[in-house]
């Protein structure tokens, strides 16, 4: 049986920019270790109000993946 960390590594995407602090696990966007947005179809659902850096991360993901932010 695979450990949870192995499963996450298989389904985790890193981006060219912010690769140390921004990741996509399944449909969930993480900034550092915080779940900040979720991909739902062609939209990126933002899960709150965030710091300037996290907002940059969310905007970058939306731009890179061609998603509308809601």
C-alpha cells in the first residue's frame, strides 16, 4: 500500500515560477501549505482573501491554466 506522501507526489504539479511554494494537488491549489483555491471546470474558485504573495500565486495559476477566477 502506498503512503499518502507517495500518492501526493504522483498527483502533484509544480509550476515554473514559485516552484518551492506553489503546487497543484489534484484540483486543489496550495500556496505554501495552505489550500487557497480549487479548480472547478474552467474556473478557479478562490477560497478567501489572501496576502499579496498568495494572491500572486493564485493569479499565476489562473493565467497559466487559462482559468476564470471566481
